[in-house]
């Protein structure tokens, strides 16, 4: 099951694809990256992920694995002994890591998206409020998991560092675009420092997208959405 | 980490608590069940799951684990060698099982709830449509995972049987209440037969709630909701 051909279908701007790239980097596993055009999805993407038709998909020796958190766990389990383990060895600590990883996507990210995708100003304000609640919980989670060490995984990065780390470039882009950082130094000093620490890692420099490119991309997408809304009102 | 005191905070009607009870039953692990009153949550529940304040919570030697799918994986990993493994041994098959388990909660269950909780008839109809799409995908998943054998896990039950099996009593209750069964024999013959097969297991008889009790409970909750809506219109 280990070794062999690894293809990752993703896009440079997808934090979920970046999550998988980070996991592969930390494990020291090389792969082929295939950049998808989400407006014109490849037959390989559609046939590999027929249920969701979304990136990322990791194809290992012809077998597709979908959904970023499931892919990262797969990489850790299929490549045992290759590079460091991402998930903790202890079952309880593993459960805690899975709990917070789910929380990142289900609560933090969902609320954060609402801060700029909300249909009304009230929805956006509620998004900000809920994002700050989620960030506060994650600040406590960092304290619990890191036990005073630099990463969620302790002395070295682990599953939660990968799960949240894929969002670090968007923290910076979001601050430039909207002046909003969920991990503000005043309210979340530990996570604010962690964002800097994670961003300084070789893996982050190699894998995370450039902040200015993300900002330009987000502005382009906003302009397109505004044009589409304007056209649909005609 | 294994052995020791196990308390499960749940309610008899919560399919997520039933999911954990099924896992414990299949592994042959005994535990104390603590029935929660969700209108008056215990201090133990709130302090054990301060983030979501929801059942189920499994407390193992004083340490709480939350979110049913994470609890089931914890049980499998913390009690290796006690009873059968629920997750497959092969990393790829494990990823597939996790993918479909997430799909059960995120797509099937979310759509199914919309079939009766939708605010308008259109929303309810969309719920039915999406539930049938999800059921069709799960029918194919059963074929893929079971490989012609009686359960998702093959010859014996596994993670996906537990994940979906906790809904079997609601399949019957939903049919009595609304005349709707997502796993209709015509469209989902394999899952329809699996529902019967799973329901006939000793574990199901011991753990799943009684259909008529569920039907009465659902009617009572509907009457309460209608009364509340009527009061709020005054």
C-alpha cells in the first residue's frame, strides 16, 4: 500500500488542497500536483470524486481518496514510518486532535466565510461574532494540546497544525482585504504567535500560496461575482 | 488507557448516542449509561463537552470524548484486541469507510431531517430529493464496501454498519410517521435488505429504541413545536 505513484488534484488557492500538500511535505513524500480548473473540471477529477466532484483528491496507485482531513489521516496511516507521525500515538490525544480538526472546518471556517459571504450586514456581523468565539475555543485548544510547546503537536507539527496551518495564508490575506484577523494578538496571543511560527517553517514557505496573489485572486472573484449579480438584475 | 471506568452521557432517542452504544456492544465493552435531560443538561454534560454541550459524551477514566464518529474511532483504537476491530485494517479501506461515514451525517441525515423540518413544502420536497440522491450513493457504497457479503464491514459489522445502523429505528419510525423510507426496496434493494439484516442482530435488539416509542416521542415533540409556534403568533 505504501510507496508508488501519488497524484494530487487541487488548485493553488484551495486551503483544503494546501492542507494535503502540507501533510505530504511534513511526511517527506513526493507527489505530482495536478492543477484543476474548477470551471472546467477534468474527467479525472469527476471520475475520482463522483460524489462531491471537489478538490482535493489524492490518487495513490490509481485509487482515489477524497476530503482533506480524511486524506491527511490516510497519508499518516498508509505511510507509517515515512517521516514523522502527524496524529498523536495515544488514542485519547488522537480523539482530541480529531475533535478540534472537525471544529476548524465546521465552526471556525464556516463562520469565517460568513464574515464576507453573508448576504446582509447582520449576517456578516454574526459571522464575525461566531468566528471570534471559535478562535477563542481554538486558543484554549492550543494551550491544551501544545502543553507549552511551540505546536499543537508539541515540539513538532502534528495533525492539528496541518489542519489549521493551511489557513495561515488566508489569515494574512483576510487581514489585508477586510482588516479582520480571527487570531488577533490581544484575544488570541498563543494562536497569533503560532501563525507567525507556522508561517516561518520551510513547509509553509514551500507550500502556502503568496498572500498578495491570494488578495488579487479574491478581488478578481469579488469583481466577477458583482458583475454576475449586476447582470442578473438587468 | 484501556479498561477502566466508562460512562456514556446520552439520551435514549439520540441516534448519535445509539451509535456509541452499538460500538460498545459490538466490541463487548460494558459501560454505565447516564440518561440526560436535554432541557436541563447536567453539570457533568456541560463540563465534559463545554464547546458543543451535546450528547453523546463518553467519559473514560474521567476523560471526556465528544462527537459520535470520533467516539467510535476512539473506542476502536483504545480497546484494540477487545472484541472485533470496527474500522478496516487497510488504510485505503479505512479512508473509504471514513468518507462514507462523514457522508451519512453531512448529506443523508442533513437531507433527511429537511424532509420534515423544512420550513416550506418546497424545502421539504428538496429534502426528499436530496435524501434519495444520498441513499442512491450509499447503495453503491454498500456494494463497494461489502463486496457481496452481508455487511459494510464484510462478513461482520464494521464502522459503517455502526454509523448507519444507529438510524435503523428511525427508518422504521419515519416510515410510520411520514410514509417515507430512504432505503426503499425498489431503489435501494441492497440497503433495504441490510436494514432488515442489521435490525435482526442481537446488538440492534439490545440497543436500538423501540419504533413505536420513537413514533410517540416524535408526535409529542411535533405537538410541542406546534403549540410553541401558535403561542409565538399570539
